[in-house]
C-alpha cells in the first residue's frame, strides 16, 4: 500500500504550512495550499482534481473567491496528493497531525516522517 493511501477517512488535527491551523477539513487544507501557491493559472495547470473556472456550488463544487475558481470536494487521499502536487517546486515543510496522532511531515515533495504516536494513560 502506498503510504499516501493511509489517509482515507482521516481528520486533520493540526495543519502547518506557513501558519498552523487546527481542526480543518482536507478540502480546507487544499484551499490553504492554493492560498500558499497564490497563482490560479499555475494551480489549474498542475491540478489532479476537478477545478472549474466558473462559479459553481453544485455537484460537490465550492467556489474559492480568492483565486476565482471552483473546486470539487475530494477524499483525504486525493487531497494529500493534490497538496503535494501543488507544492512541487516550492521550498517548503508541511506538517500534518491527524486526530489519531499520526504525524506526516513532507519537505520539498519528500515524505520525511509518517508515524503514529501512542500514548499510555
């Protein structure tokens, strides 16, 4: 199994790219990534998910006003693949901690850490 396929049905506790955000959806994580890239044409060119340049709020689409395009909701696995694809070519470190204490660290397209921490109470 591909380590990226691990994320199905997961929920984000902390998402850190340029700032830290807590308890966000995977679709919100995509929008934060798009905000980091901040170039609509580049995002549309590189995307692996459905984006429409029209304003849509149907069929699972939601409109992203900042970059003026619509994005279709995707699963966690597709979201993490889209995030990595969009950040390709940037010098970045992304840290995602899931509600089950799994920690994913990606630096410049490489998975540096994927581990689940267990706590004894």
